[in-house]
C-alpha cells in the first residue's frame, strides 16, 4: 500500500513518517511531496492508496489538491493533517471528500485510531 504525504515542511513530513511507523504503518510505501502541485503529479504517477495533506502549501493548497483529484475522477482516500482547524474547514474538507482531519500536534495513537479502519 502507498501513502503520499504532502506538506511544504520537510521536518513535518519526517514527523508524519516517523509517527506512521510508530503507529504500525511503517511497512507501507511512503511517498513525499513538498507542495500541492507536486502531490497532484505524484498522485497521478504513483497512484497512492491514501493521501495525507497539509492544508496550507505553496503552489496549490490541500483543498485545491483534493478538488483537482476529485474533478479528475480520482477517488483516492484523502485526509488532512494540519495545524489549522475550524468547523468551516472541517465542513469544507468533508464536503469535498476528505475522510479525516487530524490536527497537529498528533500522536501515534491518533494515527492508529484514524488509519486502522481506512487501511485495514
């Protein structure tokens, strides 16, 4: 299984990777993108099973990424891992097709709680 991690912060991508491993998902193939545009290209090329995206990124933010994927007919499992969280953001994400919204800082337990039902 492939998981694409999209975040403009290299350090945050490393933290997400480490937390995924701590939560027991380290056996999956982990791919990284530094912005929404790169994530869109990698989603097309690599066909990940799950995308974890930051909300605010340069070139294309996470909502734009999700909308472009859905407009292209890509129904990849998608969720946000972000430091910002308002009820409006959560509603907008859910309406666009996001499955979850994890707020930073997060824990391996939170990842396990969210991803176990999704990844099986």
